[in-house]
């Protein structure tokens, strides 16, 4: 026993340098995609592997046209090569195809712990779902036949279908919405805690793309939510506790007054029938299927109230934040001004252009940056416009005369204006816009004007010059051809 303990201690001491060598190994990362041809009921995957360092951060996996992100998984692998220990972390993103066909994944890059890794493009071929082949029937055992002759054949077990309170529902957060305003729509499956024993999802990845296709609206701007694992949430419906599964959700912004008509959709679930007389040692359940159908839903879309800019203003609940890059200002010197819009709404429709040059200032830009947040069924974020301003005259510079944005607030159902509130004081001498003017005392202009011909020239002068030039070229070609013909003779 003592010899075994001494041997274990020596082995640990020998492995310490190997662990240190592992920690000093330079980190590396690689990208990998799954097979390019697969049936529609299988996932396409993109994964990256990090070696030699713990995972700190990584950029988002790319969006693939025709596919929906369907959850992630991680795997940690420890390998021992020539006495050295190496750890690898693999993060895999799954993608579910909406329909069969051929899709192209463009080349993309990702950043893992500051390392940039690239992946070339690939062409995906999504085929039909293969038909399941039933297993061959097993031959009856002779021992069972002898027992049947001795005791008689057992009676078949009877099964009954238990009642459940589960249902499928499409739930919008508004029944009426203004044009351009957001409406959150979610598809949920509800069941009671007791129903978990008899209900389960069946081929969910294969059913979801077809359901989403039916719910798509042609007259909206859609902002989707990041795909997450379908996990139960505890909610109360009609005073009773339920488990709610979030199957799909999106924020929709109507582009016109066409109503949003969502048809009824169906979801097939696996439902077990239970034995009427349960027996010990048996499963006492038999698989079956049940289809749940949601109710059709219509969301009315209201036009915006009359306004001269009704077809141009963004719609949302916004606030203004401003920033300026200095505290002292002089004429002729550029400073940076940022006009940032924050809140809930379709930030893609928020636009702000630079005002035309005026006697007070010249404005250049903007540089636009946008960041979106999607949480708790709401979509919002921040969109900033960065301008460069050059003041032309001293005194207070009222930025509200240069930067303002009219928008419609759907919560208060009225138009409002975000105006700049800063008014920097500019010092220095007044500047004038520089213009190119001829200098009469310049020798070049004096000599050129004295020798210039005042006779008016015909407007088709250059047309005649081109005609004469073509004639000269034609004569030269004839002479060259004649000389070549004589040389051959």
C-alpha cells in the first residue's frame, strides 16, 4: 500500500510540468461546418473549437438564409498526447431549414477570444425526409407458446386516453396597432404540470418551418428574436398554473393599413395512452399522436393621423440624448455633435440628414451607428447620428435650428419632435464662404483676356471637327491599304 502511494505522488510531480506546458501553449481556434447534403429533418451545424485557453467571448454565429437558428451546444474534450494534456472547447450552432432546396452559405468570419477565424462558402442541399422503415417482426419464442398452452393466452392490456388541458395559441400583445408601430406576436404551447406525463414534442424541428411560413406577413418589417432552447415558463391562465413553451416570436412593424391576418396553425404532439389496469414491471403506456390547432387571429392596422410628414416620420416611443466633443468653440474649427435616438420602435426607419449649408454653420455627415436589444418580448435600442459642424459666425449657435426629428408616438397617439438642446457659444471672427473669383491683376488672366477672340463660335464647331478628323483617318487607311497591296505584288 505504501509503495502505491509513493508511486502516485511521483506520478503527480511528473505531470506538473506537463500542465504548465499546456498553459503556455498558444491558443488557437478553428471553424467547421457539417455535411453539405442532408434531409430536412436534420440540422446543419457550424461549430468552432478553441484550444489552449478558456473561452472569454466570441462573436455571433452568422445568419443563414433559408434557415432558422435552433439552439447551441458545447463540448469539452481533454486529450493526452505524448504525456501532455490538451483541452478543447467546441461550441456548435444548429440551423433548421425552412424548406427543401439548394442554399448558399457565403464566406464568413468569427472572432473567438480576439482570434479571427474564417470559413469559406458552402452550397447546402436539403432533401426530403426519409421514410421510416418498420423493424422486422420478431419470431415468437417457443417458451411463450408452451406457457400459453399451459396457462392460456394472456388478455390484451386495455388503454385509455387521459384528458388534458393543453392548447396551442398565437398571442399578439395588441389588437390594434398604428402603421409603423410594433406589435409583438408569439406562438405558445400551454399545458398543465400534470400533462407532462402524457405529452411530449414530436418532430418539432420538422414542423416548425412550415408553421412559420404560414404566419409570415408580406406587409410588415419583421425583427426576429434570437433562437433559444424551447424551455417551459411558469404562467397563470384563468387562475390556473400552466407551463408555457415559447415556440416562435417576432416584432412586426406594419408598412401599410392592410390588416395582419394570422391563419390557424397545427402542431402534432406525442400523446401517451395509459393502461386501464396498470401492471407492475410494465411501462403501462402506449404511444399515440394528437394534433393541436390554434385559433385564427387578426390585428387591425390604423392609419396615422393627418400630418404634412405622415408618410415620412418614424413611429415609436423615443428619447433624445446628445453629445459634443469639446467645450470651447471658434469660427472655422470643426467640432463633433452626436444626435442619438433611444427607445422602442423600428430604428431602421429612423433617419436624419445633414441640413444644407447656411450663414451660421456648415454640417457634414452623418456617421450612423445602430444597436438593437431584444428582451422580454420588446425590441428597442439606440441609433446615433454623428455630424461634423463648422461654425461661421461668433455668438450662440442654436443647434435646434439644425437638428430636429419629427416622429409619431403610438402610446400617446400624437406627433412629437426631438430637438437639439445644446447651444454652444462660438468665438472668433466671422467667416465667409470662399468662392473662386478671377483676379484682374494676375498676369496670366491679363494676357489671356487681351489675346482672347471676341467672335462668337458656332455651337456645332466640335461636331464639324470630328467629321473632318474621321475623313482624314479614312484617307490614311486607304493610302496604307494601297501600299500594303503594292508591297505584296
